[in-house]
C-alpha cells in the first residue's frame, strides 16, 4: 500500500553527447490521477512517452514533474599555486557571474509594461534574478589565470543540439531514478498509514463487539420499560397478554441489528485484507468506508437503545478518521 505523497529526483548525463538531464517529481493526494509536466519546448515530442512511463508506475494523485536538460560541462581542476611558505594552495572559484546590463533591461521592460497595463505592485529583485541570462554559473580559474568560460563555450559549440531522439535515453534514465525514489517514499509513508488503519480497524472491531454484548438485552429492557409505564398509568395488563406479546415481537423485529453486525464483520475482514495488498487500493478503501458508514448509521437508528446508540456514534467518529486517512492512499 502506498501513500499519494512523495518526492523523487533523478539525473543522467552523457559525456560523449555533452548533455545532462535532471528530473524532479513531487506528488500530493488527489481523487483522480493528474499530471502537470514541465518540459523543455524542444522536447515536447517526448511528452507521450514520459506520461506513459509515469502512469505505469503511479496510479493516483497529482504529480508535478519538472524536466531540465542542459549542456554537461566538466569544470577543470582548480588552479594550484605556490604559496610563500612553499606549500601549494588552491585558487577558489569566482563568485556567481551577474549580468547587470541584462538585469537593468529586464527591469526597464517590466516597468514599462506595468505603466502600460496600469497595474500596481512591486517588481522585486527576486523577479529580476529569475530572468534568463541575469545569473550565470561560476567560472573556475585555470593555471594560466584564465577562466573556464572559454572551455565551456568550446564544449557548448562542440556538443550537438539535443533532439528528442537523442535526449530520450537521458530523460528515460533520469525519470526512472526519480520514479524509483518517489515510489520508495510513497511506500514508506504507505506502511505508516497501513499501521494506523490497522489500529483503527481494531478499535472499530472492539466497539462492534461491545454492541454485540448489549444487543440481546434491548428487547428485555423494552419489555421491562413497557410494563413499568403501564403500571404507572394504572392499566392492569396480565404478563402474558397477547397484545403485549405482539408489541414486543414487533419491537424485536424493528430493532434487530444482527444483519448489520454480520455485514460489519465482513467489511472489517475486507479492510484488513486490503491493508496487506501491494497494488493501489485507495478507491476500494474509499468505497468500503462508505459501506461501513451506512451500516453504522442503520445500526444506530434501529437499535432503539441508548448505550448502543452511543457506541454507534463512537464507531462513526473512529470511522471518520479512517476515511480521512484513506484520502491519502493511492
């Protein structure tokens, strides 16, 4: 059994091809299966294959999938220089490259658009920093004091454009890693949910067992109360009066809850069996929760006994907690 909440990431690169693909998947609970896929425009042709691969592993929940492919550039080793003491020191990497002119251009364009549309709001630095080209990866110095930017440019020029056919092996490998991690996390959470549901199922069984001990006394309690009311009203009825017997027989038929108790036992057995399954059982558990609620409602209405009614209310309260947990199960 699996939860619908989880996260997984994967990465695959090809040195010969000169590209690297990163895949991140996060999932939350949903009644149906929903997939939001963020894919580079150049690789949109891969969307059907990606969706098929995900749906083969995940049956339920809302999934947010982010796929990023970028050129794989291996930075050269940091420069090693002799210090005044004769030992070797490593030149640290430079700070993150920042294109101030590009940032200003974005800011001017955003301000112009804001004035044109007549909308209020602050254009923060975080908005500008997220714009393409404003920030670049840090460069490393080589032994000659030159940055690795030239090497990166050369590698970029040597790497072929990433076509969907060439990208698929990388995307597939990274996607498989992400799905493995996602499913593993959902299974771990699912085991915790199953343990919790087993405990609540045991609590419901205990409530039903207590109801079963009270049920045989309901008719006798009603007979005693009926005789007391007749005595208080001054009506003299013999104990074996046919009308009293008929009234008690009708009452016993109306408040008979043996069928509901039997069906509840069957539902509990089915619940315990579902909690031990490995395939998706969320929808089945949801339906079973509705059936359990129906039996408890009928039982409480028919019993015509204060103690049984109280136990039925306690059972419905525990059942509501089960139904809430089931909403998180795949």
